């Protein structure tokens, strides 16, 4: 066992060995010469070679190291070249760092500017404006129920605003961490570069054999260093500063909503009404001389004003929504709302004498009247026309609705069971069940909505945009107007028909005569519906102008020489007989021509659907025109027939309803 050497490190310097720092062999001095009992604690071991060399370790070390190095080099050089292994180690270290760079690049922060934010804010601001307008109206009218609904709406708007505000981050999240990672990776690469350069210098000084390998390694380090540094080159963006104006608009909207909410909270709930026993109806239901049932939205908007005018008396409405009119001259009239859409069934069972409907009976409903029942003016009379209208926000770029093609808008058709939703179903338009509002108001509230309404309820100063409707690719796009609805050329026009028992009470026929008279039709028009009185419409299409010019032998006719009368005579399939409306309009037409156009030339222009061959359709269209001409001749009204076959359709030929509209005859009057 080799001897150990030490120096004394007594910090008190009481021992002379701690002062001289002499190296002592442990075997020569087992005990402290100074008698220090803690001597063993202060002994500082020194390497064996230092002890042997008498503190000339550097020379000894140098000699030993030199000899060992020579021996190792001799062994290494005798076996293989170590440089490729060294370079491979460097490359593996570089690959590890590069993998970290790639991970950092894949997670690189994407700077967003939120370009859509201002437009979204404007949409919300528009909704807030609408809310504030309705709030002002509720406050002015002290409307408690409206205030409650608006309070709920205010919460929704505030929630939307907060969601918008929270969607906009402050600064660029994650960028600071990315920059820190960039610096760390750049530091690792810089250290590796120094290590490679230090290692390669003595090797390349001896030989240039590995010059290319070291150069390639340093080039790769430089390339990856550039990538690491690029991670710190992202320019930070603060979306909240960028869209400060939009955020200010949201903040202003919140304050305006809060002010309205405070005012709405001030509206007190109405005091419960004093319970008063309702007055009794003027007669019992069993004492009614005429029983009438009506589709609910038609009652007060049309039928009740007509019946009251005819009876000359006011009405009484009971708690069940039944209307009573007691007239000394006309008898007892009872009017109820048809809640379950079963008016045809009630009429067939003779539970009512008269049913005002806005749709045709189904095949099953017709069977309820028995096998001998036939549609005629004895049991049915058209009293007015109406239409379903389509609305969008005034800033919406859409101007035209083509049937069957999606617009990408939500369809607002009112609540479940509402008249407008029912009408949409009859026209096969699918409702969006999430949208319970409808009409112009719904279109003004949301740019993404296509809203439905009734023509008779439209105001004269509508702010929303009303769309034209194109029934098919070949048909002309039409907006609802008195003329396009009266002719039923507008796709979503429909008839309002009074239907009665085959042998009704005398008062029923008298009421029907009043409603279809000029006085009755004046009331129809005054309530927004399209009445049956005939007028004239827009100038003719070029094809019509040329055709009428040929028929009359007047090739130089101008558009201003012609007027189209506001009705169409329509026909059954392969038939030239007039339908229900055509029979009534014929009487009106004869009176109109005699009173206003006694010297004008009259041309009846026939059309067909697209079924059958084109030549056959042209012949059939002339035949239909001739059937109208023949009826006019019976009243000594001269007219010329013409036919354009399946040309100029007003509706699609893909459905039976569309074909029925295309089978028609138009009436044109030409200046002499």
C-alpha cells in the first residue's frame, strides 16, 4: 500500500507545519508535533506525485503527461483516425439542436390582425340601434310587456358585446416565449460553433484532410442559426390597439344599453284590472241567422269590416273571440275564427253557412261535400287577393329570389302556428324554427335573414328591401304589386274565397253581392288587400308588341299604344273553359271595356304550359283565346284572338301549380 502525503491547514497557525506549508509523509508523523488533538481535521491530502517530487509536481506532471500522451497517440494512430468520429459527434449534437428549432418553428406564433372584427362590431351596433329604438317606443308608451322582452334582449346584446370584446387579445400571446426560445437555441448553436472551431484548428493545422467536413459542419450550424434567429423576428401586433375605434363603439353601445335598461326598469307593471263580469252577447249562438267562420288573420283585417258595413251595425266580441253582429235589417250574424284549419269540414257538415278561406280545398276535403259537389260560383266566390312578400335588410346586396335556389339566409316566418308560417308551408318554403319574428322588422334586425310578410300589412314607407321573385329560369322576376297580384303573375299571390252551402240562407247571397260590389271592393282596397276592380298595367314585352301588331295588321305599333288589363283568364289542363275567377272577371271586363275603352281594339292573347309539342301548344293557346273572344261576342264586344303557346311563362312548368298559372289568356286594349 502506497504512503499518503499531506500539508497542515491549521487556520490558527499554531503548528509550524501550517506556517511552512511543508509536505509531510503520514508514516513519518503519525502524531501532531504541536500536540493538537484536532490535527487530523486540518490535514490537507496532496497527490502522490507531488509528495514524491517534493512539490515539484508541475515538472513531474508534465513529464508524466507527455509520456502518457505519446503512448496514447501512438496507440490511437496505430489503430484509426479519430477525427471522423469527432465530426459525427458534432453532427449528432447539431441534429438534436435542429430538431428543437423545427419544433419551435412548428409552434411559431401566428400574428392575427382580426380584420373581420370591425364588420362584426357594426352588425352588433345595428342590432343595438334597433334595440334602442324599440326601447324608446316602449318607454314613451309605458309598455310594461314590451319592456320585459327588451330587458331579456338587453342581456343577450350585452353578452354578445362581451364575447366580442373577449375575442380580441391584448398583444401577441406566446411571442415572448418564442423570443426566449430563439435566444436559447441561438446560444446553443453559437457555443457549438466555438467548440467545432477550437477542435478543428489543431487538426487542420496538421492536415487539410478534414477541411471539407469541418466547413460543411460550420455551414450547417450557420444555416440553422439563421432559422433560430428568425424566430425572434416576428413583429408584435396588439389587436386591441389596432381596433381601438371598434372597441370604443362597443363600449358606447354598452353604456347606451345600460341607460335604456335603467329607463325600462322604471316602467311599472300594470295594476291588475278590476274584475268585471263581461257583458252578455246580444244573442245566443243558436239564434244566429248566418254563421261564418274565417281564417284567423282575415277576421279583423278584412271580413269583419266588410260584414259590419253590410249589416250597418257594430260588433260584440266575447271572451272566446267570437264576434256577434245584431242587425235589424240583416239579422243575427255570428263570426268565429277557424283555429284548427277545419273550415271545409265544418262547412260540409253544415255547422256554418259561410267560410272565408285563403287556400283551395284538398281532394279529401272536397269528398266531404259528396260525389255531386262541383266548384262553381254558386258555392264559391273570390272576394280579394293577397300575397306573401319577401324582405331583406336594406344593406343586403340581394335583389332577387329565385325559387328553388338557396340564398344562404335564415328564413324568418314567425312563431309556430302563426299565419305567416302556415302560408310559407303552403308555398313549400321551409321555416327556420329558431326565428320567431317575421315581416319588415325581422329583416331590419338581422342582415342574415330573409323575412316573410303579408302584402296587405305593408306600409307605404318601408325601410327594408322587398325582393323580386323569379319562379323559374325562364320567367320574368316580379315584385308584388297591385297589378302583378291581380293578374296572379307574382309567384306568391293567392286568392281569398268565400265558400257557402249549395242552398244558403238569403242573407249569404246578399252579403256576397255586397262584398263583390264596388262599395265592398273599396273596403277591400282600403285594408291593404288587392281588390277585384280591373285596371291597366305596364307596357308590353317586345314579343307581345310584335304579335299584336301582326294580328291587327299594324306593324308600327308602339308600346304606348297598348295596355294590359289587370286580370288573366286561366284554364284547366287541355281545356279552354274559364276557371272560377275568370268567370267573375269576365263580367267586370265587359263593363270596363264598354265604359273606358269603347273605341279601342281588343286582343286576347293565349298561353299554355310546356306539356306537349310546341306546335300543338300554339294551336291550343289560340283556341283558348278564341273561347274568350266568343264569350265577349255574346256581349257585342269585338276582340281578336292570338296565341304564343308556351312562350313567356310566369311560373315554372315543373309543378302542377306552376303549369296552372301558365295556362292563361291576357287581355290587351289597343288605341285606335
